[in-house]
């Protein structure tokens, strides 16, 4: 596989991972007694999930929602900017690593405080992103961007 193909695939993966965070803000709130599907807080709905660690911390629902949407927005922006930087977008080429770190750390906080057991793969992806940046894997991302 060529280095260009590897970069494109990783960039698309990071962008998609960022947008998945947004998509979880659009999941309908489960009806009482229905299957409990994962969803993140957002500023366009008042519902909070009593199962979230953030909700059980005794904070007001406004604080729970606000902190949640700040975290998912940071994850979305971080991963999208990282992907665009890997694509070679001028001005973003040099900041893709800090952007990916921001996205992964925000996502880890989001998944910790607003998590759902179905979202464990997100934690794995976030940790893998951090390890890959720390270990410079794959090397093609760290040469000549």
C-alpha cells in the first residue's frame, strides 16, 4: 500500500471518528422501558441520562449538558482538524498531532462521564490514537507532511 493511500485512509478514519461523536447527539432519547441506546448531551434538547456519571455527580442538568457538548465539540473539531491536516490542508499540516491529541483526550473524557457500554470501541480508538502519536506509528504520518 502506498504512503499516500495510508495517509488518506487514516485521515478519513479520524474525520469519521470525529463525526461519529456528533452523530451520537442526534440519537433519540430512549423511551422509558425501551432499549437504552447511547446518546450524548446536546444544546438542542433538555434530556439528560441518569446513567451518565456526569449526571450522578450532583451537578445541575444545565452544567451536565454544557460540559457534554463542549467535550463532544472538542472531540469533533480535534479529529476533523487532524484528518484535514493529514490530508495536507495548508495551515493544518503542522497541527494535526495536537488536534488529534485534543480530539482523543476530549473523547476519553466524554466517554468516561457520558459513556455507555456500547461505546467501548471509542475508548479503544482514542487510546490507540494517543499511543500511535506517542510512538510515531505509522511512520509515514510523521515524515514530510
